[in-house]
C-alpha cells in the first residue's frame, strides 16, 4: 500500500547550519511497517498545489502511465497553474 504525505516540506529537514536538506526519517519507518512506497515533498507547497498534483498524479496512474511519468505530469500541472 503506498502512503502519500502532504505536509509543507514534509520530507525536508534542516542541518546544523540551518540549510535545507532532504531526509525521509519517517519514510524508512513507513516502508519498514509495510508501505509499498512513500511519496512526500521536500519543498513548500499549498493545499491547492497538493490537490492539483495528486489529481493529475492519480489520473495518470489510472491511465497506465509509469510512476515517473505520473510524477512529472503532476509537477507540470503545479508549475503551469497559478497559485
């Protein structure tokens, strides 16, 4: 079962210098617990961004596109749509 996490920069952490880096601390835990995949953002986004992204992402998967293609389609939708 895949898990999607929508939280502003949900997969991002800061290092000791205050710089952003990606760290899926909870991602590994979810995978160990049986999740088939974890999808989370390492950058800020709004609820509207997430709605646009996941609508296109899941529609693309339903049409038989690969996960990579579905991710790209979702990103394209967010970046091409006004906030």
